[in-house]
C-alpha cells in the first residue's frame, strides 16, 4: 500500500467512508460534494416559488410563505442528504423534487382546492406506503411490473410539464387565441427570461459546472438593475428584482409538522386514495431511475445491473418523502444531479455529506433568495425539463457492456400498446397541467390495447390494478355528481 493510502487508513473518515477502497480521495470527494450542491442548488430558489405561487397573482393568496418554504427546503435537503451519505456510503443527494412539488401546488391545491396541510398529508401517506414496500422488499418487484418504455415516457412528460411551468410563470406563454400564445416580446421581463435562457444554454454547451445556478444569479442581477433603473412598474412580481432591506433573517420553521389527513374528507375518499397512489408512482419511478442511472456511472452496479444493498438508499429516499411532506416542502427525492459529483470523481457518501451540509447556511438568507424573480428561474426549469426528456435517448452497448457511440430511441413507437401509451402520457401531462392524468391515461391506453390485441396475459397484474384505480379516479367527478355519498 502506498504511503498516502496508509496514512488515509489511519483517519476516522477513511475508516467510515473507505475512500481508497472506492478509488477516490477525501479531497476529490469533497470537491465532488461541492459540485453536486452547486448543480442542484437551484431548488433553493425554485421550490419556494412553486409552492408560494410566485408570479401568479390569482393563486398567490393560496400559496405558502416564501421564506418558510425556503427554510424548510434547506433543512430537509441538508438532513436527508447527510443521512444518505452516512447510512449508505453512496454519493446520492436529495431535495424536494421538481414535478412532485408541481403536483402538490397545481394539482392538489390549485386544481382540487385542498389546503396545503391536507395536500402535504397525502405526501406523508405516500412516503409511508413507499417505506413499507421497501421494508418488505416489494418496491423492487413492483418496479419490474411497469414496461420500461412507459417509465421513460413518464420522465419525458414530467420534463415537458416542468418546462411549461417555467414558461407560464415567467410570462413567456400566456392565455391567447384559441388557448395559449407567445407573449409580446417587447417587455423587460420577457427580455430577462430569454437572456437567462441564452446564458444558461451557452454555459451548458461549454460544460460549465453550476450552469443553472450561475444563470439564476446572473439573470437576477440583470433584472434588479433594470427594475431599479426603470422603476417598479417594469413588470416583475412585487418584492422581486429589488435589493431587500435585510440580508440576514432568522429561519422560520413554522411549516414543520403543518400537515393533516383531511384530504380523505375534503375530497372523495376514492379520489384521495388515487391521488396518493399517483404521488407514489411519480416518486417511485423518479427514484429508481436516478439510483440506477447515477449508480451505473459511479460503478455501484454489478454485471447484471443490480446494486448491492439497494434497500439502503431506497429506505432513505422513502423516509425523505415522509420528511418532505411533514415539513411542507413536498416529497424529497434522490436527485439526478447527483451525477455531477460522480462525474468529477466522487464515489463515497462523503460527497453527500458535503453537499447536504452546504444547504444549511442558505436557511439564513431568505431575503436575498426572495429577490429572485420567476423570470430568473424559468431557464432552470426549462433546462431541467430538457434533461428529463433525454430519457428518450439511450446509448447502444456491445456484448461486453461498453458504449458503441450509437444512439437509439428509448421508446418503441412501432408497438401500438407501448407507443400510444407513451405518447398519451407525454402529451397529457403538459396539456392537462397534470402529471397524474398523464400517467393514468398512459396506463389505461396500454392495458386497453393489449386486451384488444388478445394479449392480456402480457400485462402484469399490478398494471391491471393500477389501471382500475386510475379508471376510478377519472370517474370520480361523474360519481360525485351521481351519488351523494361519494
């Protein structure tokens, strides 16, 4: 053994995280942790904006307080990411998930009329359900029941949905004739949005780490300069794009524990159950895809594509969902941006420990973060949407598992059952402004086509059960109008 390795073996951190055995060093994993944090830190800005309905005057009165969501977001992300690193010794980071927060804000609160505590209670329920499945070993088995192409379609649909939210919140897409239209490209907020989008794209093309964060900061600076020079009537939402009177603020953690289970009485019971099931599906698929995708890059998978002790990261992830609901941040989940730290050589749980620790200081600077307008975060949402859409493309591998460089379409659209179900999933999410409806329509299309083809045995029993639940979900409005007891 070399002298550095021998010296490293004498330290507590080496014994705990086994840097040498994982082919890395303390310094490398420390920098990898910083990289992961920088790349995913956009959630500190974006999650409070989505849950507070920032930039949407008609919904803002229903939103959660921006500062409280920010503090809770940093707390949940920090604690659960550190737990992931210490318990699993894997380089995975967690934070409230984009897509899931949109379901809570726009689907449950704005769409169904639930209070935020009731909506967060459904997150807690789905998190507990996922935890039970992990502890019983059922989560891995259920994952195998969903056709791979439908899993990819769900990721793509969520990506389009997230991008659409960014375009709407920034004012680029507006109500028009007949339904939506492109806003007039003659206002400062629209100019700022396209400046941020162009800058972020250039940074991404140049391979700059932290492109999303840099884009948000630079665009906020430009918006603030314009707002201060031209006056408050420029068009940015009130309180944004202007320097706050206070820079430091004590974290307000009033949202911790602010949840209940009233969704099962405020909504039809069947509807509440299906919503919880839909949240479970979204959380379920996102996590499995991230664990496998990042795990493959990090060398965590064996020759058969399986990860040793996969229940450990699955357990932390499921508990993070419960924590996110209990803290009113929406479900926390494992982030695909963890691949950024792995990409610079990070391999151990120390990467997650560093990334998690860096969330805590931002709890004290809510006024600074609150000045970020939705026009500055829209580019990040659009780029994250793009990243999720890349699930459509996969790289062909040879017999030894090495990439050949050839790119293949990830969804077989020549198969009517798979192709139609995937297409409807992708289309219905942004077009109906609902992830749940997209998943439900896709499942129903898949089982309907397979049944019509005389191939019902090719459909896993879980898919039939899930489709029946979705059918009930779509029938709930009719049943409510017909039967008083629902």
